[in-house]
């Protein structure tokens, strides 16, 4: 990742001592050493974690550290990653979104429907646009009706999923085979799958927006202290709605990629749709973004998602059973989240 | 009061370090049983840190704490509480959705077979309140209370759990003088009954009048511990800062002919504000005095769009503005520094720089809303210098600053905006005497440059010292107006109403 800047966080990795207490006589001498404080462990432990896992798989499986395999991990996790990076915005602003998978499924189905009935070109605006509209609905439920985000998106997710099944009558919508349509999901540029490129570009853009724009800063503020954000002149509701719309549109994009890979639109909750919300949020949490809002970063989410992907990939390579993968994932998430509490309690 | 009491709490060579800062460095203090022991020092001197170590909120890196001669190392405030040590922290944090009674008895509810005995709890509460003479509606939800009342609830909670040692971190920073007086009488009673009080305050006159012993801290080091009889305000200030701080005297020009900047008329909010009309001229500082609950904060919030109003008009620079949100008020040129820095003011997880620039990010952003982090840092540094925040580090996390320094950061945010109308609600809450003087100078300078200032403070001296004009509020309306330098007595009388009955 580029620019792992986290303007909101206090700690700095640089070995430059904080200007200590002005009058504390020996602060200068003591501060010159690079001290690893508990805050550093909490804020940057994830990087060490990811590196350790990476090294372990490199040693344990000879085929792990190959260009193709690494690209493969990114490719396989592109759709999850896109949803996860976007929902990081929602979570940093202090909300939650459980409807990712259903938005993904319904936008994919609507896109496929549009491709069948109106022509392939319609697929692109319809998937992303319908995702954005679903995000808007979530945002309005949360802000205007003051429904708790957890419940609002759980409920809206059920409905979106239901509509998707209704449109497809529970089956598949096969899209007309057209190179224009399958382009995104089945094409490589410079040896890299387009979807992987989209994921990485989107992640970089979202991270830059978060770290270096007024909008990004506002997200941290709203998530950290809503009242203070409002009294500082922010239109808090509007910002919250925007995060949901961005997340919805990103899920639509993920749906577009998925249906482009398979050349169809499916409403099935068996596949990715059923797991998307949980996997994406797991990636966000593993990366160290606080689910209470106000703290986090998109680069963290990328690391989190890729770590989860790395576990699947690496364990497959060394032929460890599926259930072990889930056990390890669960443990990692617990450790990642618990570190914060342990450090704060000191 | 006993002079031969054995030390109830003894701190031996305590050290506590946070990344880059020594909050406490080799501090040894003995707190005798049955005394009031004050801790004084500049913002960031380590008073709260010391209080938290006694109360088991944090653990020292070095040194040993003894309670009643026994070495202890508490794992949590709960541990300390079972040992008879209660803490009332600087940033009050009760359970907001619960009632006062539930808060007071939280964790020590009278139970039978695991079932909480609510009736017994209510009866005990009534007894408790009667015993200590503190009036407070036990059924009120804590979130609906003003800071002073939450303070009372916390004190009741401490005595209800039969604490022997009570650590009070700036308990009076948001109390009016009447309530401070009440609190002090309550502390006297506590002391008479053998309780030990550790009392942190920036009000040196309070410390001298109340405490038996005072410990002065400077930059995390012990300066001295001495009986208050041997100290004066000057000697304490000299100990705290290493030099005497000059007293402030403001010249008050009367800008009677300056144009009216803020014109509020007929403002009403059912049950809260009644027919509020006021005018602020350019360069004028108007103080609002009144008891807690008289509607001062509500007035500030209504004017600045934080709370809705039922009727009334607000005009800025002669134009009637439709103000329905803080954003509208800010667009009209107003700025509001809220009463509670923790609830309504600061972003504790964000950096000092992010906090200061938050209300005016456009000023450090270029096209497309892209922030210039370099510009942000340099603007922040200027403001940190002006407000003397320590450590003056733009990337420090605000939640890690001491209480007074947090308050200065909040003040700096509104300074950056350079508003036409500045509404200040308790602007120097928890700020040490030197920094308070600096903030007063800044307010004065802003006014001299033409800003109209509405100043609310529980500290009547602050209002009288700064304001060109004083409005007195009572039960949601403005009942009196005084022009320059009214006598303190007259203002107090007006605040109480002619009958002299208390509201709070
Ligand atoms: N959690 C923390 N992380 C980092 N630094 C901290 C933390 N808590 C306190 N400090 C630092 O320790 C020093 C002492 O802080 P403390 O809160 O004890 O000051 P104080 O004397 O209570 O000041 P005030 O009068 O402003 O309340 C300060 O420099 C503060 O920045
Ligand atoms: Mg303090």
C-alpha cells in the first residue's frame, strides 16, 4: 500500500522523540531512544502480524511466494476487498452495514436483468447505481428514521436479498455472452486480472480520500464524537448517508465483477453473497479499525482482507482442512480486537 | 482533625511514564487520615495522574503505594473501592441512561437472593440525601442533569459505598460559588467524620480555605508538601510555575457606539427559555451570570443553533438569519465553545491538529477539499503557542492531554475561526491560573479587534473581570442587566432573585 498515513492516530512510527515535557530535565535523554510503547503495538501490530504470517507460509509452502500465487490472492479477494474498503468509511463514521451481501446480490441480479432486457451496456450503470440507491435507503433509515444501523441494515438486507430471489425466481439469470460484459471479470491487463487492479486502485483512492481530504477528516470526527461534529458545523446526517451510498455503490461494483466473472447474475446466498458482510467486516476488524468508529484506515482493511485471504490460500497449499482455517481466522480477529483493550487498560 | 494521625495513603517514589512524557517522576507524598490534602500544579503537572494512581485507575511504573501501612497494587478502581478508596474523576463518567439512584448504588445495590431491592434502595437514598444535606432528585436520569448535579451524584455514590478516602479531581471546576460553598461544607462534614479527601483544584483560594495540607507538583515532580498555614496564593503560584504570575487588569473601553453585531429578540423555548432579548455590539464582552439551572447554557445553545427554539429572531450584522443548526450559526459568523469538552467538544481519538482545525478545515485545504497537512501543522503550532498547550505537539492525541490542556485545545479551535460572534460557555474550565490569564488576554484581544463575545462562566469573578456588561439569568429569562463593573453582591442578589431563594 502507499501512504499508510493515519492522521487521526497519535503514534508515529518515526524514531523521532515526541517533544517531551518542557521542564522535565531528563526527558530529552530518555526520549532519544526508540521506544516501542503499547500504543505502537496496538496501532502497528497488524503489520508485524501480517509479516509473520507471510513468512510462515513462505517457509511452509514452496509455491506460496510466487508472483502468480500472490496475484491470485489479491484476485480472489477483490470483491470482498472492494466491499470491505468501502464499508470502512461507514464504520469509521460510527455506523455499521450488514447488508453488503444482499446489495451485492441484488445489484448483480438487476445488472444481469438489464443486460438481458435492455442491452449489455446497461449492466454497468445499473449494478453500481442500484447499489448506491440501496445504500441511500440504508442511510435514510439510519439518519431520518433513527433506526440503529445494525438493525436497519439487517432488515434492509433481508428485503434486498428477498427481492433478488424474486427477480431470478431463485435461479440464475444468464447474461448474453459479450466481450464487453465479461471484460472486467475475465480480462487481464499486463498479466493482472482487471478485478484485482480495480480493487487496488479503489483502495488507494479511498485511503487518500480518508487521509488527505476534508471529507475524510469529517468521517473520523463524526465517528469519534457526533455531538462535537455537529457543534463544529457539520451536517452529520448527510455525511452518514454519503458513507452508506459509497458502500452501496462499492457492493454494486463488486456485484458487477462477480457477474462478469461467471457471465450470470445469481441471487443465491450460498456463495459469496451470504458471507460478504461477515468476511468484509472481519477484514476491517482484523486490520484494527475500531468498530466503535473514529479510528481506523483503509490500508488496514486491505491488510486485514489480504491476511484472511492469505490464510485460505496458504492453508490450501499446505493442505490444512477448511475448518482449521476458520478457527485460525477467528482467533486472529479476537487477538486483533483484544490488543486494543489490553493496551488501554494499562 | 487530628495532627497525630498515621498516614492513610502513602506514595513512595512514584513514577509514571507515557510515550515521551514523564507524567510523574519520583513523587513521594503522605496523606494523613482524616485530612483534606490538596494537590496543586499547572496543567499537565501530574495531579490527575497521581489521583488516578491512588484510586486504582492506573498503575505506577515505579514506586509503591501504601494504604494504612499496607503495600497495595490495585488492578482496577473497583479493587480500590473495596479498599475504601473512591475516585470522582475530572471527566465525569457515570452511566447516562440510569437514574441518579441507580448510579449511586451501582455495584453496591442492596439485594436479596440476587434480586435488587429497589424499594430499599430508594429508602436508603432518601436517608443518604437527608444525612448529607444534598438535594438531588434520585429519579432523574443522569443524562438530563447538569454537570454540577452529576458531581453531586458522584459524591453521594462515594459516601454511599462508605469510602474512607475520596479523591476529587477538580470537583468545583464547573460549580458556581454557591455550590462550591455547599461542596466545601460537605467536605468539612466528611473530614469531621474521619474521611480523608484528596482534593485537586486550580482555585488556590479554595485550597487555602479548605485543605489541611497541600502538595505542589511541577512537571511531574514534587515541589513540596506543606501545611496550608505556611502557604499563600503567591507562594503556591511560585511553586507551581517557578515564578510569580502577574495579575491581570483589563482596561475596559465602553464601546457603546459600536454597531450591533448580534441582535436576539423574543427567543422562547418551552420550559427552558422565556422571552430572551439581547444585543451584542462589536468589541463588546457581555457576561451572563446566574445559578446552575438558570438557563445560561440553554441560552448559548439556542442562540448558536445547537438546540431548537419555538419562537424568536436572531440577527447578525443587521440581517435576520434563519438558524436551525450549528452549521447555520457558523455560516452567520458565530462560534460556540460548549460547556462540556468531553461530550460536546473534543474528538478524543484524534490528534491535537485535527481537533483544532476541525471547525475550519477549509482554511487548511486546497482545491477539491484536499488537506494541506503542512499548513495544518503550522497553523496549529501558532495556536498552540497562543494558548500555551503542553505538550505543544500537533500530532499528540487529544485524549492523552491533561484536562486543562484539552480545554485550551478546544478554545484554540474557535480562535482559528475568527468569528464575528463568539459564545463562550465555561471557557477556562480546569485551566491553571497562568493559562487562564492567557485565555483572558486572548478574549480581550478578540474583543479589541471587534468580535462580540458572550461569556458564560460559573466563576463570577471571571464574568465580572472580563465583561463590559453583565446579564443575570434566572429561571430561563434575563432578569437584570448591569453595566460596567457591577458590585459582586448586587449580581449575586439578582441571581438568587429578590427573595433570595435557591434554585439549584
Ligand atoms: N493516557 C495518556 N497518554 C499519554 N500521556 C498522558 C496520558 N495521560 C496523561 N498524560 C500526560 O501526563 C501528564 C500529566 O497529566 P495529568 O492529567 O496528570 O495532568 P494534571 O496535572 O491533572 O493537569 P490538568 O490540570 O490539566 O488536569 C501530561 O503531560 C499528559 O499529557
Ligand atoms: Mg487533571
